[in-house]
C-alpha cells in the first residue's frame, strides 16, 4: 500500500508540475479593448474642402462664350461666379441651395430647342485667384466637366465700368472627352 501511495503522490506532483509549465508557456490573456470615445455631433457644418478663392477677389458675373461650346446636345450657356460673400459662405460649408454653387457651369439641352432645359454642373472643386479660374465638376450625362481659364483683369475692369463688350476670359472647357478653347465676355446680370 505504501508503494501505491508513493506512486499516487508522484503522479499528482508530476501533473502539477506539467500544469505549471503549461501556464508559464501560454501567452498572457489579451487586455480588453478600450471603450470607444463618445462621438459628439458637430455644431456647425464642416468647411468645404477643395474650394478656395483669393481674399478680396471680385469676379462676380456670368461669363458667356463668344462662340458655341457644345458637347453632344448640350451647349454651354455660361460660367457663373458668385459674389465674394457667397464664395466665402460656400467655402465654410454653407450652401444656399442644393442646385446652386458660387462657381458653376450652366448647359442648355438644345435637342429640346434653343432655350431647352438647363443642366447646372456644380463643383467638386474650384480655385479662383487674381487671374485664374479652375473648376472641376461631374454630371451624369456630360461626365467629368473641367474649366481652366485666365481672366484679363484690365479688360474685365473696362467692361464693368461701361467700356463696351470685349473678351475678358479665355478658357478650356472639357466634357464628354472633348476639350474646347473659347473666349468669354462678361455680363453682370439683371
């Protein structure tokens, strides 16, 4: 019986040693993930990104192509540039309407007549500096629409002061995988 007791005791010690060794080799348990921080609702709209204009810039008006700019059955009516206040508000994330932006291109569907329905292409991005206008937008029919142009600031000043009509902007309009270079006159609106 003593022999059985010694054997049993030896087995218990051997099992305990094996269990301790297994515990030492096992990786430590992973700590619990920290709880996510509470999300606060924004108090104001986030500023728009990809939209900028030079401070004090006043290029307000409608820039009308001197000759047709047509892509398929869509003719460019004008490039519109809003007031400095509208540009600043838009860049802060304040939009007047989902169908308006202070820099946008308006196209007319001439397949339905010379004054057919108007399509406004709103910007994905724009940049206005003293003499340059860059615009990129997207339309489901026209595809990617890009405008890159240079304003003749002296000609614009003459026209705005009543000096007659003359080209004030030269630009390249791209849509439907075409690029057209045109000159534009200025109209101040009604």
